[in-house]
């Protein structure tokens, strides 16, 4: 049997067969040493590495998007992006180590769970049938809440901050267990979650409620708890090292600079990553941020050897897979060309390169660097072995396929949906009730839901109506006009209760004008910070504030029940809420939460 065929057949053998092929443990059961799990993974990865060509090795270090909802669907975007027709051809052309699924307008891989399972199987078939014979990591950003790729009928969970507001790590483990099981059922074997950042900057434009907390202790507890759940089914990924929580710029559109001291970094940002490493997280994602106290050269962390190798590898002792955040993001492209970026990332200590803008350019730049000696072959082998060990340890090498006929026995089951609602119910936080509006003395017959979000206002109105209060929706967006405010006021005069949803008052202060105008009607007004809780810190005449940390269906159901008095708010703030833009004055402290 050729080396190539032996490697292919090894993928279908039980662990003992792989170990035998490596020459390890081939004696009798009585005399053979019992290998540790790590030794088994090392042996399997070493065997899979043997015989791979340079091109196949380098391919294992790349993870990209693919276009289409089936492996063999001809999609013109694949020609534009990769010079081939189908997603399966993308896999075979580049010997890819992984793909990432999306559900947006430009890259939509989702119709329904069964379709996704068939797509995953088709891509795995292409990978195993290619020259490398190595199954794929198939990933998605399924954090829950705002960052959810596979939505209903899959189970939807609230944002991280909503979960930690409930202060129950056991429920966090349950949420991650269900998320992981449902992903794995459709063939997604890697989740780029949990967010491990400490959201210490209220003005952070990209992390916010994706973080568990503004303090490292609570964030660490919940990161560790979620990893217990994810690890049962999928390869989890902690992100974004060395910590994106103090950023004031979105790294999708610019290069954030974080000016913490090294001591502050160790005290604030490091603990959740230490918790993740202790929990055995198999993958850590880098951040496209400048961190001068950690690397005075001002290289983005993704391309920084002092940060990736010096801090993550050496200081924190991490030897799992390090993957970049998307290389499409402006934060990593500010200082270097698309050809330079992958080479610099590998030299910094990164193992996998996520979503380079031009895959051909990225792969060819790495190949050229190896052939010229700029990147030693040993360095490539080191990263490929880490990737292959992850695939062995997470069951990807031996069980890449799923059964489409069984998908809906796992995804979106009544039990899972009930758990999600239970978790959402615990997170609603009563921040202020100075006017004593809540609890309502009697259920209102009618209500107006206004403020931010077409779908959000409509959905909450539907929820209130379903619970016996006839509610109408009138959305005014994040920057309500005078005409919209006047119409909202006119609508409020005909109802018993007004609910106003806000989203980022700090960036869109006209929402305060809407709040004040509605309060002036004399109607009872409940303001709801429907995304970041910091909205409740901005001055307005409205004195009743609830925080939901998001706006998915279960969260709005929980909100409706609290407003109408069917349940009580039990959430506690996972962050300090400052007095508006004055970040040095705390208006509502960490742990605050009213009860009645």
C-alpha cells in the first residue's frame, strides 16, 4: 500500500489502528504501554502529516469562506473569489484545512439545518477525496445573541452578557452544550466562541454584550463554564487575544490601539484566557489591535511575535492552535500588504489563517516564503501538527460526516427551546425604578412599543399582545426625527403603557429626545436598553429602566413577562454603568439589580 493510500485508510481506522501504523503500541495488549490521550493525538497527527506535500501542508493552515448552499452548486461568486465553480472545487484546489459558514447577503450558506448537514457532508467528501485526504474543520461564529449564524429553527440563546447577568454558570454550560450539539448535528465541528474579552470600555463599538462581563473574575467564570459545554461536541475558540475589551475602534474598519500597561493587561485581560487554557480550549483567536505595552513596534497583535509567541505561547504556556481573526478586516491590513500578512502571522507564531482577502495571493506568499527559507519547513510542520491534533482530539479525523435524517432530532427540540427561554428569563435586569412604574398595578389593556428596531419593536409588540396587552409598534430608529418623535407622542396618547427600546444612546443621542417627549405625555414609560446596558446611564426624564443585553426572541419574551408582571427581574449587572459619557463616574455599579 502506498503512503498516500495508507494515510487515507488510517482516517477510517479506530485509534488502535492509527497507533499501529505509526509503530506505537503494536505489541500484545498485555505488554503494550497505555498511551495518554495526548500521545494518541500526537501519533495520529504525525501519521496524517506523513507524505503530505508542501502545498497540502500549507493548505491545512488556511480557513476560508465558500459560496453556495451545496457542495456542488455552481455559484458565480466562487469564480470571482477562487477561480472555480463550486465549493467542493475550492476545497480540492487549495487542500484547505477548514471553511467558515456565513448567513449574510454576500455569503449565505444557510437555508435550514438539514441543508447545512448536506453541505457539510459534501465538503467533507471533497476534502477526503482530495490529495490530502484530511477532513475539514467546519466553523461558524455561533456565540449566541447578536452573533448567531444558524438561527431558528435552531435554538437561539441570548448574548454572553445576558447569560452572565443571570449569575448561573451551570446554565451557561447548558447553553454551550446545546449550541455545540446543534452545530455538530449539521456538520459544524468548530465554533468560534466564546468571546473571552473583558468589556472594560463602555464605548467599545464591537465587543459590548458579546463579552460576559466588565470585570475579569465574572468573565473568567463564565468562559470556563461555556467551554465545559462546547467541548462536549465541538472545538471551541477563545477570542480575541490579547484582549479586545478596551478598544474604542472597531477592528473591522480600523486599527484599535489599547494603552493599558502590561500590569493592567495581566490583571484585566489575561484571567479569562487563563481560564480558557485551563479548561483545555483547543483554539485561540488573535485580535487585530495595537498594544504598545506588549509590543512597542505597534504591529497588530495578530502579526506580533512578542504577543503571540512571547505572551500566549511562552508566558501563558499555550500550545493549542492559534488562529487569526479574519484577514479581511482593516485592522490587520493597515500596515502591510495582503501578501505580507500571512507570512508575518506565521512568523509571529500563528497556526491558521482565517479568511484572507485573496486566497491565491496568501497561499502563494506562504509557499514562496518556505521555498526561499524565510519560513523553515519545521515551522510549517509545527503548525500543521497542531491543526491535525485538534482534528484528532475533536473527532474530526474519524467522524467528519453527519446523518441529515437525524438532524432535527437534535436541533431546536422542545427541551432545548425551553432551556433557552429559562436562561433568557434570568437575565432581564431592573436598573432603575425611581418613579415606581414597575411592577404595574394592573395589566394594561393597550401599549405602544416604540424606539429602535423594526423587527425588535414589532416582535415585542407581538409578545405583549400574546400575553394579553394589545400592543402596537412604531419604530423610530437610532436617530429619531422630529416628525417621528411627534408621531410617537401622538400614538402614546391612545394607550395605557409606553415601552421605548434604545440602542447606543451614546452614539445616537437623539434617542434621549424621544424618551423625554414620551415621558412628558404623562403616560407610564418603561425604557429598555435593548443592546448595551450603558444606555441606562444617560440622563433623561424617564426613571424606569430595564436592560436586556440583546433582542432575540427568547429575550423579548422574557422582557414582555417582566413588564407585565408575570415574572420578576432577577438579573445583576455584569458591568459598571457610568453616568453617560463620564466613564469615571459610576451611576449603577457592577452587581446592581433591583428586585420587587
